[in-house]
C-alpha cells in the first residue's frame, strides 16, 4: 500500500526528522496543522438550481511568517490531500527562504462543468465564508490547479469588499490588477533553474536533454517553453485528454498555440498519441510530472527510464516509488525545491503590493534564479555532510529553519 497523500508527506518529513535526530515532542508539533477550516459553499447555478461544494483551507505552520499556499479547484480535492499540500508549503517556503509558513486550500469542483460566472460566484462565496481567516499578514492564497489570475482577481476584489483595498491578500493576480511581472512563468522557470543546477553539478547540460512532461497547464507549459528555448528536446507532453510523443523533439511553440486555441491537447495531430501511463516509461533523460499527485508508484517506478525525475507537481512520487527510484540511481529533484518558483515570485508580488511599487521582470527573474542557486548549494552541502538523498537533505534544511524560528519565538 502506498498510503494517502498526507501519510506520504509525513513519511518524507519523518526521514528528515530522523536524520536530524529531533525529539518526539518537536516532531509532533511540526507535523500537526495549526488550523483546518471546512466549508460548504452553496451557489445558484446558471440554470437556477442549487450547487453545493465542499472546500477546505488548512493552515499548517506560521512560525516563519504568514500562512501561504495555493487554492485548487478539482473533483479530487479532499481533506487529506489539502493537509499534505499545506505541510509541503511549510517546508517549501523554508527551503527557498521566503518569510512565510505553509497553507493550502481547495474546492471539490469540476471546472469543466461550471461556467465562468459560476466559478466567479463560487470564489466570491468562498471569500465571504473564510475572509476572517485570510489576510496579507495572516494567510495569503495563490493559484494552483484550475485557478488562475482571474480567480485571484475575484478573490482580491471580494476580500476588499469586506476589508477595504488590499491587493496583498492574494498573489498570482493579473499584472493589471496589482500582480507581478514574471509570476505566471515563475513555477516553470524555477523548474528550469532547479534542473539546470542539478544537471550542471553532474557535469550535464540542458541543451540536447530529452524531457517528457505530464501536464501542460501553467507549470508544464511554461517549463516546456523555457526548456525548449534552452535547447532541450521536449519529446512528450500530456494533459488530462492524453499525450503526444515525438522522439526527435516536439515543436513546443506549435503545441502551445494549439492549447491556447483549443483549450487542451486533444486533436493535436503533429505527433504520435500516447497515454499518460506510457509517458512515464518513455526513453528520456528527464521525466517531469507537472499535473497531479501520486502518479509515480510501485507499479511503474521500475519502468521509469529517465535519469532524473523533476517534481514540478506537488507530491507526484509515492514513498515506496521514491525508494525504488533511489535504489535504481534515479535522481528525484523534490517538489519542495523543484516547484518553489511560484511561491518565490508570489513573495516578490506581495512585497511589491505592500510597498506600492513594482519591480521589472529582469529584477524578478534574477532574484528568483539567485534563490534557486543558493537553495541548491545548501542542499548539496547537506547531502555531502550527511550522506543523504536530495529529498532528505531538502527536508533537513527546511525543518532546521522552521525549528529555529519556532524556538526563537518561544512557540514550543
Ligand atoms: P493547471 O490547472 O494550470 O494545469 C494542470 C495540468 O494537468 C493540465 O494540463 C491538466 O489537463 C493536467 N491534468 C489534470 N489532471 C490530469 C490527469 N489526471 N492526468 C494527466 N494530466 C492531468 O495547474 P498548474 O498550476 O500547472 O499545477 C500543476 C501542478 O503543479 C499541481 O500539482 C500544482 O500543485 C503544482 N504547482 C503549481 C504551482 C503554480 O504556481 N501554479 C506552484 C507549485 C506547484
């Protein structure tokens, strides 16, 4: 049995605790979420019927700063998944060293069944229900699966109806609505920096590297475009409708244009159609899950042919699969490092909102790059000193920072 998403995160966390030799009381405190809010959101559907949607916000830890984490809309959202994602945010913000804690939210909803105005009503109803628990110094949501700049703009607007003009309540807003340049691309750009750092350390280059990517939404499509620009061959991409493969390298700008025009990859006919499951076992250098959690399992880990797994998605690798990959010498670049670009530029957006000042894109991208280089150096140092995997080293560095803040503030 692979275990639930939250169990998986806690097992990874426990490996970090064990390597650091923490006492059980501290471990228990660091594992336990601070607050969980469950809501039932009732909206009037376009046809006049009533829609009832369950939502969660889990605030995991705020020793280092306000709770921070995305908001996803998906049918699979449940309490366990949100608990797992909230905890991951605590370790991600600590590892990349932005002054936040960790949180996550989600609404159990299939956006393909909802009109734009229904998504807007659902978002506004969520804010009406949870506005007392969020805020620029309390808890700052951001986009995640099926939520984008538009959803963040509604969230900002509705929160401001209760508390006055307050753009810093949420990040990932459109640039014209107090968002930051570079935020849309940030998670994909961070993935590119993470992969470059790890491969350069091994004496390898991005140029000419064969990469297969599951998920062609915000993260997957930006990572594909940026890696393509660096000369990597994106040999396969997929989304919820299926995948496409060309061992000589896909024409990524054409794939992107198709998705912008059609809404998804379905009907792309310039490459061989493959299933999402086949994508994981393709002959490539880098496998990049950039969609949902729990996709690399005991069932397929032995068949992964890539040398690197770049965890662009949150929690894509189950605990047993991680051990299989590690034993086979596959380097897993853990989610808390690989996909930390989004929260890093979210921090820059929040900072700009608070200062009522905007930075230019060069400044944003340079500062993002610097944080990825620094975090990689720190991870390498721990890997060498402690003889542990990249994931354990990343968790150790993050846990040490959260522990230190907890102790210094006297929160124990
Ligand atoms: P998105 O909604 O923009 O895109 C999701 C993509 O995954 C789409 O292409 C969708 O078709 C595909 N997908 C969904 N279900 C699938 C399935 N069952 N099989 C195959 N493909 C499927 O979401 P996103 O923002 O790109 O997020 C993707 C992942 O990255 C999530 O795990 C998210 O938590 C993580 N992440 C996102 C950000 C961010 O800034 N957006 C930051 C850090 C981590």
